[in-house]
């Protein structure tokens, strides 16, 4: 294989991976020595070409925090959003622009063999893969596919491929992806651009602001950005956006635009956001599946299209709703249809039992929530009557989790609460282990101790030690 690289002066870069981490990464991906050498050349060299814009494109350089240097883009409509995606994707460890020249061969429309030099837009190192990524506008690809059908092809599923380039790099354990502007999440792109000035302000947020905001969100999971901004000092807006930008409070930046603060829900962590979504989905689906009508009274609070509405009148034919600056009337049929479509959510007063459950959830650690979320994802297909054909989780463990879920569902109305680990009852545990490791420990306890044929604690611990060694865990066994 011939890979041509221009010999340019070295440039000082700040890769995310240390030398040891890079070696471990290469070993995990089973990269051949020749591929490893190629990757090192790319990491330690400048781009093989300088980009230039076209008639309709604006080229430029992006100051990458992740890479500690500027990254070139040839199009502000396609490659710049791609860079912003790499910059904020935790799966992307490192990425480099204009990394290498590949010599490609393919047949033209006339059948003539064509050999050409091609420079991919980016070299991307992901946690479990690595390769080249070329970005193009989808409409441009359609034109190129008509002109060079053996070089650019679209599958039945709609994904674009470049067979000559893919074949060139596959033998080296690498991928080649042809990506389009249709893959760009424009909501995420706009949010990241908006937060650009806040990413490095972790230490500039006033302590009293951080303390007050975090306490407010911890006490009210899912509070909207609008509610938070309106309930706090007007001078705190920049501090709140800095907390979002530095991930001290969690927002799903891929789902909703920050310029619509009434639709932006805030959480203490991603795990809490996932828990909140699971619980809301379970309560809504259970209510709809049972055919239960959601009865509202005058004064009830509803959420519709991101706005808070108050029921001010219930007539024989219509229900009157009032928001902050709008008054509308809905027929009972339209109102029921919006409820069934989950467009309208009824905010019910919390019962003492529900309040107690939320207190348990709010007090749970991110690690415990991650475990509960994982358990729910495992048992969800079983709950819907579609168990997976192959599962890596033992059947006995699945039965145990399902039992705990149904028991909590009967006792509290929320099955999720039964999936939280009972670590508070197992002594003072310090979070020395990852959620995966705690999951491993919990499975041993559930399989060999918390069952009908209950073994003694010492026997169960002996099993844990043996299984711990078999699994090759590097942490000391608890």
C-alpha cells in the first residue's frame, strides 16, 4: 500500500492521550505495527495541505480545546459543524485535519481505470475504532455518484460509501466513512456555538451562585432554564450558562435549543436526567395503556408545547387554558387527543409517597442511578413481552431485577425505585469502584446470597473472591 505524506516541520500539539494511553489504545484495537507507525506520523505532523474555500464556501480555522491547536475547515456549512461535533463527542479522543494523501484507483463511466490522489477531511481516533472521515453535502454526493458511480455509492439504507477508499484502509484495521450534512445535529451545533465563550469559565463562577443554582436543581430535577433564570438574580445568567458549558449542571444539548429556555430541563447529572425521563415515560405509558382518563380541575397546571398552562374554566364543550400571555379554548375531544399523544402533561400535586420516592432518587449517587438505569434497560424488553434472544446477563439476575421492579411498582407505583442498589443498607461504602464493578458485586450477592437457597455470608464472599480473580479485575477485592 502506498501512503504519501509530505515532509513538513513538526508542530507542537497537545494530544489527549499520553504515550502510555496511546500504547494501550493501539493494543486494545489490535492495530498492526505499520498502522501504529502511520498513526504516529499523523499525530506528529502538520496537515498535508492548506484548505481553500470555494465560491459558496467559507474556509477557516477552529481553535480546538480538545487538541490544543487550530483545525482547518474547508466549508463552514459542513466541515465546521463536523469539527464542533468531534470537539464535544466524548467518544472522539483525538482528531486531525487533512491528515494524509491516499492513492485511489477506480473505473470511470467509460470503463477506463483512473488513479487519483485523495486527502480525507479528518483522521479520527475513537475509543474503540479509528479511521478517516470525509464530509460532503448530500446533494453534492448525488452529483458525484452520477459522474463516478464506482467511487461514490449509496446503499439501500441511504448510507453513502466510497468503496475504493474503504478497501484501501480496511487491511490496516481502519475505517473510511463518507458522511453528509444530513448527519449534523443542528440543535447541538447551535448550542455548542452559543456556549463557546463559557467552556473555559469553570473557575470564574461565583461560589454563592454555584451553590445556590446546584442546590435548586438538586431539589427540583427537571426545572426549566426559564424558571431558573426568572427565579434567580438577573446578573447570574452568564454564571448559569458557564455551569452548563463546564458540565457542572446537565442539559441534553442535542435535544433542545438553549434559545428556547422554557423547553430546556436542567439536572444535576446525566444519570438523573435519564432517571427523570424513564419515570415520566413509565407513568405516562402506564396511564394511557390502562385507558385512564386524566381528570383535571379548575386551577390544575398543565405543560403543553413547553409552556405552563392553568385550567381556568371547564365547560360543557370546551376547556379554557391560560398561559402567561395567551388564552385558548380546546374541545374535550381535542384535549383528550393531546393527552393521548403526550403533547399535554398533567402536573399532579405530589402525594406524600411520591415525595418520599423523589427524595430517595435525589439522594441517590450518580453511580447508583447509573446502575438502576442499566438494570432497567436490561429488563425493559421483558416488561414489554419481547425478551432478547441473546443476553449477557444471567437469567436468574434478570428475574431478580424484574421481581424488585414489580414489587416497587405495587408498593409505590414506580417500579424504577426497586432497581436502585441498597448500598445504604450494606454499610458505609466509599465509591472506590466503577458502576460496572458494583454491578459485578451486586450480581454475585443476588445469585448466591439473596435467594431461596441462601448461602452464608462467608461462602458468598469466597465465591466473590474467586469470580473477582477469574474476571481479572485489577482493583483489590472489597
